[in-house]
């Protein structure tokens, strides 16, 4: 996937929250790190913004997730939470 792609993503909070479409903005990769008490795993994903007003409205009203406007709110999407690209037919 590349910057600007629109993808369907699931919530880290569980499958009960409906998936939404987001636009990928910036790639983030964090390497694993050694800690004092335990080692921190690495992770990778994207900063993203919601792109569908109806999906934002459902999340706000039914789940109290404070998204407000298309292309304004930012969120982090882990690579594992990306379900499919918007018009990929997958």
C-alpha cells in the first residue's frame, strides 16, 4: 500500500465496532527495542484519516468515538488491522 490509498480497517477495540474507510497519510515503522525489564516489540502502520461521513456519524453516535470531520481527524492504523483496499475486489 502507498500514501493516499483508501483502505477498509477494523478497530483494535474489537469486531463489534464496524470497520471504516480511511485514507493512508504517513507510514510509521518502529523497530523492536531492548528495555530494562522487558523488550519492546516493534510495530508498523500508518497515520490515517476517516473518509466517509456516514461511518464517522455511526462511530460518534453509537460508539462515542470522537471523530468529527472527514480529512480532519487523525488515527493510527496498524498493518494488521487493514482489511482491504477500497476498490481492490478482495
